[in-house]
C-alpha cells in the first residue's frame, strides 16, 4: 500500500523529470554559444561556459542570459572593448616595392545615433583622424590603385581619406544597391533618407596602367550599378559585409599582365588567396 510522504513525492517528481528529459519531443534544444562572449570550460562534461569579459563560469544557458544582462557584465564588456581598441590589430603587412592594388572597407564613424548604434554593435569604428594616420601611402606602390568602400553620408569624408592616403580620386567604380536574400531592397537606418546603397571608389597614383572599360558584352565592362545580396553564408553576420564579386570586378579591371601584382585588403574579415589581408576582425 502506497503511503504519501514528502520523500516519495520528491522521488516521483524526479523520475518524471528524468523520463521527460529522455523524450526527443520534449527535449530542450541546445542553445548556440556566442564565441565572442563565451568559451567552453575545458575538461568539463557539463555545459559550463566562461565569460571572456568577466571570467565568470556559468553552468546553464539561462544563467548565461541572466549574466549578460547584468550591469557588471556590461561594464566589463566596455572595459574589454576599450583595451582591444587601444591595442589595435597587428601592423599592416608590407611587400618589396609596395602593393599595386589596395582594397579598403573602413569602419566609418558616423555622427547620428542610428548609424552609430548600428555600426558599433558590430565592430569598433574609427574616426577620420585615425584612418588618415594609417600608413597606407607607405605600403602602397608608387604606381598603384585604391578601391575604397563608402556610404552616402560619408562620401565627402571618403574623398578626404583618398587624398590623405596619397591617391587621386577618379570615379565611383561600382554602386551597390543592397538586396536581401529574398531579393527585396535594403533600407538604411536614416540619414535624411533611408538609402541602402554603398559605393566603391577607384583612385590611382603614379603611372598606374589599367584596362580600358568598354560597353559591349563579352569584354571587361563592369556595370555601374550592381544589385544583389552580400552573399553571407547562413548563420554568419552580414552587417557591412561586402559581396565576393568585388574581387572579380578588380580582376576584370586589371590588364592581363597585371593580374598577379601584389594586392592588399584593409579591414578584411577573411583571408583570400592572392591577397594580403589586414584587419581587427580578421579570421584567425
């Protein structure tokens, strides 16, 4: 005969919970780990993770969520970001004779709140003064070409940066009209208008030799406006990511005897064969 007791009740609940955890239909999905904030605790059979900013070890996903929302974590995140910004990335690579092609996607620092918030949530921004101080002029070859990404609000600032790096502005190489993966237009956060386009400047210095662009199909002509998605793989961030077609555009721009010249990508996110890469967010 069953006799009710607190101990029996607790044992029954424990058995019910154990059976529920074994059921695939009721099993709780494992939450993805943000590797920029957390790291797995080595030699641990549990789901324990350590906060990279606070060195706090948390056992559960709900614990991680609660910790990230705490005021102490936010303060430590700010301190960590400032230290990383002060340290900066490694030195810009060099090559004998300098790079003949330089591609740059600067982390522009905006003045309005909407754009500032959108940019700083993804990467540390840089003022024009800091961008001007980069030794781009010294690592680029005497005869070289610069491709510089910019946005509508930063057109004049981008022109000043081109000049500070020792290049002469030539034209808008490509205007990129952003589209979502489903082909819908992308709208910006708002700078008097909500334009979702970005622009790739082309600037040269010295006696740089480049191919003449012709208008008929089947040659090296490049469309003035390119409409498409950045092509970010599923599960990766697409903010500020540029389409991989940019490398094809540059290759088509160069003459056949200049396809293999030294090339440098500044503020790169991932390495690419045939290019030297530099950037704070560069994949290891």
